């Protein structure tokens, strides 16, 4: 059989009988299919098991090799900056019904007010600052300081009241109300302010509601 299949460049190869040719074609197709299934495609990354992922919120994937044996770079996608839901949960329609358009834009859509325009930028009365969305106490007036940044600044929040979530671009850390997830602003560390924590919670005035000390329950 092998002798009959061998041919030189100067001779026409012999024709195989139709049944043998069909069997040969089927064998070639089966071999190609098995090879393709055993070799990872270049665009198909294999996820790691949940136990192997470096941290929660990251979708890590392993290195794989394409059909040509090329090594593909690892890929990891950071989760959205939207924080996990807290105890206060409402639908978008419910938030729109209880918030002003400005509050909804900042608290729920993560907008930012213009610097120097906020009600509490240069406001230093004694009291408590609560979330304008759900009323959860967030900051004491004693932790507020004048940073000159154009927004209310605090050096720390009340215990458990503030959630910190890195932005997807990794440049800043968002701060939100731990109870309702409302966007407050961003936190900056190590700027050299002479405060007990060397932190600046840069908060939108619209995200806050001030309660004077005389009215605190």
C-alpha cells in the first residue's frame, strides 16, 4: 500500500478506489478534530478556581497557549466600583422619588458637585453629618477640617459607616455610605495634613445632611 502511494514529482499519483478514499478522508477529519479539541484556542482563557483567585472582586484567569504554542498574557478584570448592597436597599424608581435630581445624580450616579459651591465646604458648626439618602450618621463635626480643596473634608468617619472601594482605574478610592451605597466622594491618604489619621475624606455637600448638636437625639 505504501509503495502504491509514493510518487515522484514527475508522475501522476494513482487514484484510490472510492471506498478507500472515503475512509481515508474520514480518518483525516477525525484526527484534525481531536487535535483541535486538545489544543486551547488563543482567544479562550481558562479561569482559575475560586480558591486560587488573588482577592475577592477580581476575575483572574490563567495563562494558556494558542495553537502555535504562544504563551498568552494573564488577564484580570477589576470589579465595578459599585459597592455591595447594605441594609438599606431601594430601586432606582424609589431613590428618584425621595431624592432631588442633584442628590440622585451624586448619590446614585456618582456625580461630583463643582468645587467651592457646596453648602458645607466652609461650614464648621457642631453636630453630626448624616447620609442625605438614608439618614445614616457618617461623620462628626469634630473630624471636619479646612483642607482648601473646595469640598467638605473629614479625617475619619464614624466606625463602620464608610465603605472604601478602589476605582476601576486604580487611581483613587471611592467612599460610599455603608448602609445604602450612596456615593460620597473619595478618600486621599498621606497628603501631609496635620490630622490624627493623615487622611482626607473629600465629600460632596449634596451627599450629606447636617444635624446640629442641639437637635441630636
